[in-house]
C-alpha cells in the first residue's frame, strides 16, 4: 500500500553547494591512500598483498553499503539517510586517523566505505528537488566535485603525511566531512520518501553478497600463491560459486531485495552495469600501477618518488577527472550517452596502450594517467546519468546504486588482478617487480577496455531506451 506525498520543495544554489561540499570532502577522504600507499607499506611493514587489501577494502565495503543506502533513501528520503551515513564515515575517518597498526586502519577504512553510498543519495536529492533538465547537469556537477575532492586529497595527502604524520592525512578531510554534513543538514530540505515503509533490510542478501565479494577478493589476491595448492584454490572457487548462486537466488525471491536484480533486465541499466565494470577494470590498472611505478627505485627502471612527489604527479589526472563530470553531463544532454561513452573508451585505450609502450619518463606516466582519468570520468558519469534518468523517480537510488556497485567491483577486481600480475612478475628474493609485469598489466587493461566497445554498439544514441 503506497502513500502519496506533497512534491518536494525546490532547492537553491546554497543547498546544491552543500551537496557539492560534501562530495568534495568525501572525495578527499577516499583518495588519501592511493598516493601514500608506498609510505603506508613502509611505516606499517605491510606486504604487497596487504597493501593491495588496504587499497580496496573501502571499495568493497562501499559495494555492500551502496545498494542499502539507495534503497533506504528511496524508502525514507535521501536527506535523512545521507546524514546518518556520514556519521559512520566520520567515525571511520577518526579511527583511521588514530590507527596504530594495520588491523585498526583496516577497520577505519571499512567504516569509511559508507561514503560510497553518498552518491546515489545525492542523486535522489537532486532529482527530488530540481527539474529534469537541471538535474542532469547537477548530477554531473556533483560527480565532478567528488572527483575534484579526490584531486585535493591526492595532492595534499603526501605533504601532510610527510610533514605532519599519516594520522593527519585522515583527520583533516574527516573534519571537512563533518562540516559539510552539518551544512547539508541545515540547508537541504527534507525530501519525501518514494517507497512504502513496509519491509525491512534484506539481511540474507547482504550476508551472501558480503561472502561473494570477500571470497572473490581472496581468489584474485591469493590465486597466484595457491597454484601449488590446487585443492585450496578449487575450494575457494566452489565457495565463491556457492555464495554467488545463493545470493542471486535470495535476491530473486526477496520481497524487498537489497539489489533488485530485475533492474538488470532493463537495457539502460543492464548495459550501463556491464560497461561500468569493464571500464573500471581498465581504469584500476592505471590507478594502481602508476603510483607503484613512480615509487620503483631510480637505480632500476623507476623514479624513486616520495609520497609528496607521487601526489604532485597524479594531480593532472585528478584535475582531468574533476572536469570530466560536468563535461560528460553536458555531452550526454547534447550528444547522447553513446557518443560520450564511445569517446571515453577510445581515449582510455589510447592512454593505457601509451603507458605500456612508453613509461621511461615522468611525463609519460603523467599524461597517460591523465588520459585514463579523463576517459573514466566521461564514461562513468555518462553511465550514471543515463541510468538515473531512464528509470522512475522512485527507482533512482536502486538503479544508480547498481551502477556504482558495479564500479566498485570492477575497480576492486582490476586492482587485485594487476596486483597479482606484479606479484607473479617479482623475481625470487627481490621486492621489485620486473618491468614486463607493468607492461602486461597495462596491455591487459587496454584489451578489456576495447572489448567494452562491443556493448557500446548496442546502446541507443539518447539517454533513454
């Protein structure tokens, strides 16, 4: 039984600005690990496998939280849920800031993963309070500001960690998230719930999806080490299949599924998810491999860069990604989603192949990473915008949550695979991977990216299908 609600009150620039400030702050907090991962590995005496785990645990948590956040936002209203979600994020940021060792830092990152659910909630608020034309641009702007925050975090994390300590690089953006959350609470009007409050959270689906993702990460991360133990590897693969099959079965029968898999039967949503996965697998290679290549000692084939230098070298890529959101939003409105995604895929393939062919100078890596970041921003923003505007208003959170979950899974899979390639390419007794391992990672990512064109060809020119 549904309930009717009065239309949401239109919002002004101040409220949209508050959402933008929250996007910037959360983007900054999410991005501090990437440029400082070599530093964290040294200070906390982490192995490469532990470093890879630290780099993706936030994303894995986000993949679990995002569909729940989107569903609750549709059911109870976006503002109410986003404020509570940010309280968890702030707690996670403070835990990470105070962490004395890796286990505590991992706990903080798990809590911070709740921030991934903020984006579909922001889209709910934008669509509830703005006309259709303005909401498309606003979605692109909010997405771009999130990436812009990542740019700021990438640039500042190294100097803060080296000049103050690694604790402050988590604390400062956490304070910014707290301030932005207060602004959203004060300036954003309440939006009416779009779904009846008749059912609870799909806990069986959450448990099974958690098991699926954790087992998937174990298979990808430990697969190379378990080649000599085929029974253990086979056991993990069987467990992964059991978790995945059980999750699909539960979601198809649940009265209120955590992830409404029926959404995937809609061409706009299903194709967006497939494309997002493939594109983010490609993006993750540059995101993970380029900082590692910068940190390789200069007396070999690397550059021996510090955390501060790595953040500076990654800045052009972060800047390109921040511009990609608004550009993509405008491009989708004028040219259609297929044109924007096609351009992004081709640009990313060029960037990845360029990194594989030329990486002996710093500017090679800077330009290649910038091309990949720009392309990723164009594609993902186009996919999110296309999905958000192709479903009913009450399904916005669920549909965009599916795309964002796919983004997270694609990135996590790509990082684990490229990490495994580096591990397999590290000579016995050495801590430095062979240069050929980096080349193989970039080429594999380029191949996956090009394959996404097969899906792009089936897309309609416009936003809706």
